[in-house]
C-alpha cells in the first residue's frame, strides 16, 4: 500500500473534517480552518452536498428503479454513504466505489459492508483512466443493465476542462440506455470561495478547479435532465416545506436515452 502523506493537506481528509469525521490529520484541520476563515460557508456547502447525495441516490433508486451504482471519487466514509442510502431503498443494490487515495483504501473495509442481498465493493483506480475503471467495475456490475454513474465533487481535480469532459463522455458512453448520471461540483460563483480555493491550492495539495455553472452543465450534454436541471444543490428537489439556501455547489441528475 502506498504511504499516506501527512505533510500536505488532502481534500478527502479535509472534507471528512468539515463533515465532522475523525479520519484526518493536523495538516488537514489547519487547511480546513484556513479555508473556512476565507469562505465561512464551506461547512454548510459540505453538508448540503451530502444531503444532495442522499436525495439523489434515494430518487434514482426509488423512483427510477436503479439497482447498480458506480460512485467514482467516493472519499472517506462519513454518514449516509451511497451504499447505505441505496440499500435502504433496495437491499439488492450493487455499489462499486472508486478512489485512489491510500487513506480511503485503508478505510475501504468500512465501505464494504452490505446487505446480504446486495454487493458493496471498492476499486483502487484513477479517474484519469476511465477505461480501467470500467473494466474493473464490469466484474461486479452488469453493464447490460442501467447503472447510476456518480461523480460527486471530483471533476474539479481534473485540471484540464477538455480532459474532464472527455472522461465524462467516455464513462457515459459505456452505460446502457436508461442509466443515470448524478453529479455535483463547486463553482466559481463566489469570490470568497475562489480566494479560499487558491489558498488551499498554494499549500501544495492537489488543486481543485472551480468552474462556471455553464461549464458544469456541459457535462450533461446529450442526456435527459430531470427537473429542475443543473442547479445549486440545495435547490434540487428539496424536502417539502423546507426553505433551502443556495450554495456554490451545482449539480443535477440526468437519464441516458
């Protein structure tokens, strides 16, 4: 197993810290605190993103009948992870997580819990190599049946936008009709968030590119977007009676025709 580098902050560990998790180091907490000083709403964004994951996975499983999930860039387990949400709806659901962080790999056993009827598995792979991901996932998922492809907060780590779009297209191309694309990413819609992100990137950590909502929306080209489209995540089908406040994280759910 590759060595865990605790000398520079890591986004998965910082996200875990913001979400109230314990799988992080002092360097991550310091970076997370510095980020929060510049962008005070970052923890709200993190929790809103998890609430969005819960709503979208629940919808895709319960309303769309999806029983297979390919969650790339899963990060560290916190609460209501994809397999837990999906298998609450349909215990027979099969979930494949993909990440290439050694700390995530170390904690993979926590992700590998599953109902007896379903399957939860983990692939150590790099998003830059989508074909390798698909080949490995194909040992667990049946790509002859619909799959929910999930890219939650990960595409900003692909520095080149054209490469990011190419990766999305190649992954989507492997899915049969009736599959779903579920996604979110942070956007460049707030100056404080941009400043905080630049400060984080300057630490030597793996950078994260904040893109415009229009660039984010382009990942869905050729798909059938579910209402309300690509929006700030808290505005995607909020709970009845709630009054969600928009954040700078945008996403949507779309069906492959």
